[in-house]
């Protein structure tokens, strides 16, 4: 698939946090940090599309040894991430790149990958390609933490979930030019690259989830 290169998240960098609070309050951040206490042993983290960096800042505060490579197509978001990292910014390396075109180096040896509310900007086949390329730069037993939206089970959950997810895609399409309109099947993509689901937590009756996958 040709990458969606029209999307531009720079214009949201300053307002991202407040847009999130107006729509979901603190729940997205709680979802991001659902497994934070289990990440204290990580030493090299690859953080994909963390927006304005609120999770990265929490990870750096919780883990004084971890070093982070943060990849994002938006320079403005990465600047916000570094600013939010504060005194720990020296442990962060930022990489401005379209994740669909970027490839990690096998020598990077990450033991943690994080993608919070980011894979929903990709199509399933793009997540498959991403998982395959990232897998080669991970240590044995590395973890991949994923948080995102989902359409809950049951007719009422499916109806409400489709309305909410559809609205979010339309809103982000108008604001950023994002053309993706359907949640990817991230589970199929991660399993195809050799990851196994270890833990899952849900919020808002399954509309939000956070998972830990093991390589």
C-alpha cells in the first residue's frame, strides 16, 4: 500500500492534550500507563508516535536507566516530547520519520517497544510490515506495549464503538488529512511477526485497551 503521506500532525501539537481531555478526560493517559509499573527493567525503548510525549515522560520518571528512541513523523510533536521529558531529555533520541518507511538497525537491540494510540493511523498490512521490521532489532523476550481503540463485543458495544471510532477518524481526517478510516487488526500483525499476547486491560467497556506482547 502506498503510505498516507498527506497526514500532518504538527498542527495538533499545541492542542493535543486539551483535545484529549475534552473527549476522554484522563482515560487515554491511564490506558497508556496501565503497565508502566512493569517496565522498570527496560533499558532500550523504541517509542512509536507518542504524540506530545506524556507517556515517554512518565517512563523516564519511572525508569532511571532506560534510554528512548522516539520516532514520529511530526517534528512539532517530537519537540513537545523532548520539552516534556525535562531533565531526562538527554536519555531521548528523536527520529523524524514516516514509520512506514523507517527501518531500525539490527544493532539497536531494543527490549521494549511502545505504540500508544498510534497503530490506528496505519492499515493492517502496514502494521504487519512494521512488526516484521521491528522484530529483527529486538532482544530475546522483548515486550511490545500497545494501547488503542477497539470496537467492543455485543451489539450495543459494536454500535457505540463504531459511532465513536468513526467520529474520531472523521475528526482526525479533517484536522490532519489522515485517510485511514478503519482500525487495523494489530493482533494478526503482531502474531505474524512472532509476538505472543501476555496481558490485556480494558477501559470504557472495551472501547479502550492496553496490551503487553512478548517477542
